[in-house]
C-alpha cells in the first residue's frame, strides 16, 4: 500500500533559541512511526519576525473608569547593529523594516527604520499600547523601551518599561500596601482573537482570594488596564501570576505612590525570570531605603539564602542570611542597612522562587522621592539590548538623563562584548570582564542604544538611568532580557511503502 505523502514540521525550543519552521529531511514511516534514514543537519536561520509590546500610558484606559488625567509616554525602538550580533549570525542583505503601530486602533506612529542600529521614536498620549515589529532582516535583535519623565507634581518620577513579547504565563513583582500606592496592570493582546486572563496574587499570608482577577477578557488587538487594589486590597507584598487561555498577552505592572500630597515616585516592571532555585537582580544601586521581595509559587516551604554581589565579590546580608518562606507566600527583606553602592542581589533556594528588588531615593524625611524596581533576569546567552531615547537624554530644561550599564556574574569569571551606538549611528565595542560573584559598571554617555553579547561565563545585565534634581534624584532600573535571534527546523520525508 502506498502512503499518502505529507510534510511534517518539528519545532524545538531551548536555551534562548526559539526553533521554528524551515526543513523536513529523512524518510519517515508514518505507519510504524520510525525514521529509516538519518536526519540531515537542522538548518539554523535568523528569525524574520519579532515583536515587542509597550504598555502605553498606564493611567489611561482603566476598565470601568473614565480617563480624567493626561499622560504622555515616549517609545524608542531599534534593531541591534551588525557588530553586536553573535559571531556566525549573518542577517543577510534582504529588505527589512522596523515599524511602530498602536493597539487597539492600529496606525503607524513613526517612520519605518531600515538601518540596523538606528532608532525610531514616538509619543503616546491615548489609551493605547505600542506594537513594535521587526520584519525580515530587521527582526533579529529588535528591542523597544517606554519612558515617562515628570519632574514635579503628583506624578513626579522617572518611569521606564522594557517592551516585551506576549506570553502565556508571566510573573510580576511590584507595589505595596502603603496609603496612596497605586498598582495598575496593563494587559495587551496582539492576537486576532480574544483571550481570557486569570490573575493569582500571592501575599505574606498566602494566595489572596478574589473573584475579580479571574476570567478577564482582553479583546483582539486590544489592551485592558486593571487596578490591582481591586484584587489584592492592601497587601503589603504582592506578587502577581498572569495566566492566559486562548493566546498570549504582554503584561506590565505600574507601581506609583502618592503619600498624601507628597510624590514618592514610581516605576514599571516587566515580567521577572520564571521560578527557579537561583534568581539574580542586577542594577540594585542602594543609597537609602531598599527591599528584596521573594515569593514561593510552589506547594513546599522554601529555605532561602540571599546575599549581595559587589565589585570586590559577594557579601552576606547578615550573620545568618537564611530565611524560610511558606508555600504560596511572599516576604520582603530589608536591604536599607547596606552602605551606598552598586550591587546585584543573588537569591538561592531549595525550591523554585521568584524575586525582585526595589530601591528608593529621598533627600530627607517628608521630601519627594522616587523608586525603582529591578526584577530577576535570566543569564544572557544570545544577545540583550536596550534602546535609549536620545531626546530624553538631553533632558527637560537641559538637566540631562544619565545612564549606566550594570553587569553581574555568578560562580565564575565572565566577559561580555558591550556595543553602544551614538547619535550619528556609529557603533563602538568594548570587552568587559566581570569577576566571579561580582559586578561591573559602564557609563552610557551619549549612547542611543546599548547591546550586551556574552563571551564567557554567565552574566545578567540591567540599565540604571537617573536624573539629579534640586529636590532629589529620579531613577529607574531596566533589566535586560535575552533575545531570540534564530529559528531552527527539520524537514522530514515520508517513506513510501
């Protein structure tokens, strides 16, 4: 009997590479389910499509409320310059574009970019998210960043969000139970069909039971903004798990704090690294109040050890440095006693945990302040980068936004190639070495984007940005995420019987 000829595609994923469609090689018996010839070498190619989704104005479009405030955010996007791409990855000379459009209403906000390393920017003042899409040769290394900067008033603060791809599961850490603390969760669905979202909030006493976080519907190519207070109430240490049915969403959590009439600042947080027995937060620049938040998603109690990494090596938090956390619960660990310095925070546990760290800058009690969150990130295995808004770097009133790349290596010495692109489009590279269980910093003066390519060892990275003002420092921390650069697939042929 002759089999019917079919083509099958095998998709493989792993270690920073999303392996997608390309080839199907060896004869395969569909009757027996076994191959009768060795498979040919899988073909690895640069990806040809990439998306990054920015939340847009977090205070606009809250479900059930009429927008009464004005808010403007800027979005900047770029594709990595050729010099930052890993050795051997040739993107070719095929045409490609980097575009920016709105969700839900669409439209194009900025001129398409066709040159790798060049940035494009737009501002958003409506209840929309931004969809940044890299196509063709511009897809590998597509990144985007959202920023808002307010120097006075109730919304004083420097807020930065890394624009993220959509996902079916996300962990978000920020917020608190202080009076005037406002947490807004922005959910954006880039797909053509509606999706259903369930939110689980963990707290110091375990999961918070609320019907308000279940069965949330996000329409096709639309966004929904949820007030976390309606779910978590006054929980002092919330950690949110976003689970999507029927598709994926991009989830970003906004944490803003108005203490009476005094602004305490705010920041946006993108999803942190998935639950694991080790979590590392880079860019934790402590100078005053600071907090480490840990959550145990699983059913077992966790024994957790936390320490900080410095330029001269690791240091314990205290004489013990070990704490216990009940299953499905959270805990805040005070880091304020640490002397001012640039740290990374390392958390190790006997069961998977999630973690993030918050830093606060305040000149004096009763003065305005600003806060920043650094979520745990995974080691960089391919490439990580961030687009920096050149106009923002010039600063309102000429005050100037400063930037610094923070690197952290664990267990073994490590090295990375750091590539920066200036306002003329000129890229420059520098190799940076980081000691074992140590951190290193690099100024980003004049850069419009920064890229980290791993060379040896395991490295996490974050970008710290700040403004020094007369009434105190405004600051933000943006962890850098590993980027998907290639796709791999295997073509199979059916063996005729």
